[in-house]
C-alpha cells in the first residue's frame, strides 16, 4: 500500500523536475536567434578588428603577426593625442548644444501641446529631415554659410557687416553647426519619451505646494528626465565620435577627428594601424558610456 502511494508522488516529482528543466531552457532558446545575430554581425567583426590591429603591414599588403607597434605608434604620437582631444571637444560642444535644444523641444512637445495627436504630428515634423541622407543635409549648409551664401549676402545688403564673414564655413563653427543639425533629434526622441511618462499629478502637486515654474522644472521635471538625457547623450556622443564626413566637408580639411584619421589610414592601405585606432576609440567610447550608466540608471527606460 505504501509503495502504491509513493509511486504517484515520485511520478509527480519527476514531471515537475522536467517542467522546471524545460522552463529553464526555454529563455535560452528564445534568446539564441538574437545572440547568433549579434555574435555574427557585431562581436565577430569587432574580434576581427582587434586581431588585425596586431598585424604587420607595408605599402602593399598585411602580414599576420602579433605586434604591439600599431598601438605604440598610435598612443605615442602627439598628433594622435591632439586628434583625440579635438574629437572629444567636438563631442562635448555638440552634446551640450543638442541637450539644450533637444530638452526644450521635447519639453514644449510634452507639456505645452495638449492633444496627443498634435504632439505626434509635430514630432513627425521633426523627423522629416531624416527622409534625406546625412550628406545632403550636411552640404545644404554650404550655400547658406558660404562667402557668397544666404547669410553673408543678407548681412552685407542690410549693412550689418562691411564684407563677408569667412569663418561661417570651412571652420570648426561649421562642423559644430552641422553636427547639431544632424544629431539633435537623437536627443529629442528619448527625452520626449521620458517626459511623456511623467505623471502630471506630480507637477500639479508641486504647484499646489507653492513651487514656481522654474522650481518645478529643476526639482521635478529634470530629475525625472535624466534617463532620457542619458540615452540621448549616449546616442549623440557615439555618433559624433564616429563621424568623419561632417568634419572633412564642413571644415574644408582644416580640422581632424579620430574617424577621419582612420579613414585616411585605410585610404593608404594602413589597415592594422586603422584597426588599432578603432580599438582605442571603441574602448574610449565604452568607458564614456559606462561612466554615464554609473551616474544615471536608464533601466527604467528600457
């Protein structure tokens, strides 16, 4: 009798164990396709770049080897350090301007536009420039900022300046302006998404407690918008650090960036040197992203 009672219990335990084992495997099976895609198209190329960065090369070919010369040449050159500092300068300026512009655009859409339909319409208007390529939007500034462009011609005709302003185009100003134009939407979108999640009752409670508009903004809105700001910062900083076409075209070849330096190295068939620069740039960007994630928790936005 005891054996007869124990057998169903044992069978039930075995069934539960099998269910638990299957339940433990299912998440891995679900994540397998994405893991394979990321491994094939993200991790494998990065691994190949890291391997090539230790190879030797000359003017005609690359030679599989394990040399640290590419890294010592990269990190031991003052030109490289100056280029990295110039790139970081662009990233800091563009980040500050896109954060300022992007926050106020997102704030206007989230709190001053009452209907959801109009919010979506105005947000889609912000995305209209993305119907064209970055290159077209970038070079569209040339007839506006050029010596005989729209801005200079207008200022000369109304008598504000005696002659055209030279630094409007082919300068660091032009590079920053073009980057802000290209990347502001990458700051607007996550901030707008974060602001739309803020409970309006919190703002009403702050106003009922006697807080002014600026106090509500500083003590309620901005702290709750930090995750969106962090996500936008990651987008903008990584895009600026990897941008070479804007620097090359808008500076007229008078400025440099790390990505442009790598492009020039690849055009000279110096692929291992370019790969070493790519690895250093990747490590630098990852450290910056890690620093942002240490300051702001963005998990609630994911």
